[in-house]
């Protein structure tokens, strides 16, 4: 019954990168994915009909030349030459019903003192509001930085640990600073899922994890799978539920991480119907949405696309389309079934003390053939996920598996 060295649950970037490392080491791997396509939060919606060929990002939108582990994988599979430089367009604020430049909202006298405030100011043990609020001053924090940070992590950033928000990493000079691929970041998932030695069974929802001696048994709604090692690469809440029966203490630890929900709505329109100048996106201040992410970073000659990442429960479906129409200054009738796409995104809401939490979880995993990867360890960025997969894969190897 034990057909596989490693079963991986979830074919987002965490699961796919884990599969890449394991297959590279000659292991017999199987990935089980609930959806019909890989990618998870790498979710580029590709339109059909009159918009055929046009895509927009319903989830992650930007990768950077500091994503060293991701880039190394893309290099190994031979697609580094397919990276597309993001066009140089900036972010604006959407505040008090109008699009505004970021500098117009800053209080420069308050900002000028930031280098002095930085002296002795530590990120460790501070949340985003404490650290950045002190650094940039309360007025700048409220007017610009708080909404900008909310937009970056698609959730209220105030209580997020400052050290998990941005991570300084070395940059590769031979790739564009910010990049995507033709077809969007979903293409990364498509490429990795298409590697010959990475079998993925789609439409398989893991329901339960059991043990058969030292081995793992995963029960899905379409049968059972067994393997010598198991990697959970699902959102944290799913991992907590799956571990409850066999690993109750670990499950209890994972259940401590709260989940932030984002209601994302993408719309595409002919470029000539829009008066908004090209933008990377809009940051919502006191708005129903955290951000609007634009396709202008990968410009298309005929169409433009915008994904509004709404705060959960702020508006109903009709209310969202009305708000989108107001912000883009187009009639509500401009949107119909053919040019609107939606997705519910979920992200972990990390809190101060998360480093200790990670240490506890890693201690519980040590010596076991169970691996946990995902966006709930060092941070939510794609590179954090790939780095975690690499660390977990190396741990399993070190421990002689
Ligand atoms: C709106 C948004 C914008 C973002 N923008 C950026 C960005 O620009 N740059 C950046 O670096 N990061 C960005 N991120 C963060 C980043 O995209 C995610 O943290 C990362 O992609 C998560 O990958 P993952 O594989 O850990 O989880 P997921 O992508 O959530 O994948 C988990 C997979 O597990 C599957 N699954 C779940 N339950 C089961 C089950 N029971 N059985 C089988 N399969 C299951 C899911 O279907 C999914 O495919 C963004 C995130 C969001 C939501």
C-alpha cells in the first residue's frame, strides 16, 4: 500500500517547491490537490470570449530578484529567460473618494526625523504599528503607511509582527528587480506542476490523516494514499484540522494562528474606456478594499485589468461591483459575467511572538517524517514559502529519511 516516499498535500507554491526538491533527490513523490489546477494563491485568471488571451492576478502579483530560492528553482527547470520585467508604474492612494499621489499625503517634517528615530529602534517584539508608527511618526503612519501595509499583506497590518512584514534578502543582478511571466504568476505553478517527475492528482481533498505503523495514510474523498513521509502544504487552518486526530498538540499549536480572509474581485475592460492613468495599483485608505492591483505592470495593448481586494464582509456582490465602477469611473453596466472574476483568498494573520511559536512547532516536528510548509512561518511572501519548503526538505534529509 505504501507506494510513495513522500505525499504532499496542496499544490500551491509551498507544495510544488517541496515536490521539486524531493524529486530532485530521486524520491518517489505524489501531490494531492483539492482544486482542478495548481497554484493556490498563484491564481491568474485567464479570460475567454472577447477577452481571450487577457489575464489578471486574483492572488499574488509580484516576484522580485530577492526571491533567491524561487529563482534557483526556475533556473533549474530552465525558464529564467521567461521572466518579464514589471513595467515601471507606481502605486497611488485612493482616499476620500479620489486618487492621490503618495507624496501629497505625507507629512515631510515628521518624516525627516525618521533616521534619528531609527537609532536603537528594534523590530523584535514589536508589531507593525509600534515599530513603523514610531519610525515614520503617527500622522504619516495613519495617512499613508498603515493603509500601505494593509495593502501589502491584504489584512489589517497593525498587530502583525514588524519583523515578519519585510525581509531583507540578497538581490540577483541578472534578473529584473520585479517580474512576472506571460500568463501571470500562475505560469510558475503550471511550469512546476508540469515537470515530468511530479505527479499531481487534482480534485483530491485530504480529509483525514492516519498512521499505519511508521507510515502515513491520507484519506481523501476519492480513496486512500500511503507514504513513508508526509508534507502538509495547505493553509494553516486546513493543516490544523488534518492533524487533529494523530498529532493533537501540533494541531492545537497550528489552530492558534488566525486566518485573514480577502474577497477579491477582478475586472477587465477595454483600455479606451478608462481615464485612470497607468498605475501599479491603488492603496485604499478608510476604504472597503485594502488595495486594487492593476495589470498595468504587464501592459496589454487593448485591455486593462484591476483586482480589488475587499475587506471581508464590507460589501455584498452588487455593492462591490458598484464600488469598483465608482473607483474606476465607469458605469456599473460595464461589468458582466464575461469580464468579472472572483476568488476568496485566505492568509495567516501572524502576531508578535511568532518566532517562539515557530520554534515550538519545529521542536515538535524534529525527528518525525512529517513536514509542514506554507506561508505561516517566516512570512507570507512566495519566497518565504519556498524557503520553508527547502528547510523542511533539508531537515527530513538530515534526519536520515
Ligand atoms: C491577494 C494576495 C496577494 C499576494 N501578493 C503576493 C505578492 O505579490 N508577492 C508575494 O510574494 N506573495 C504574495 N502573496 C502571498 C503568497 O501568494 C502566498 O502566501 C503563497 O502563494 C501561499 O502559498 P502556499 O502554497 O503556502 O498556500 P496556497 O497558495 O494557499 O496553496 C495551498 C494549496 O492547498 C490546497 N488545499 C487546501 N486544502 C486542501 C486539502 N484538504 N486537500 C488537498 N489540497 C488542499 C489548496 O487548494 C491550494 O492549492 C499574496 C497573497 C494574496 C492572497
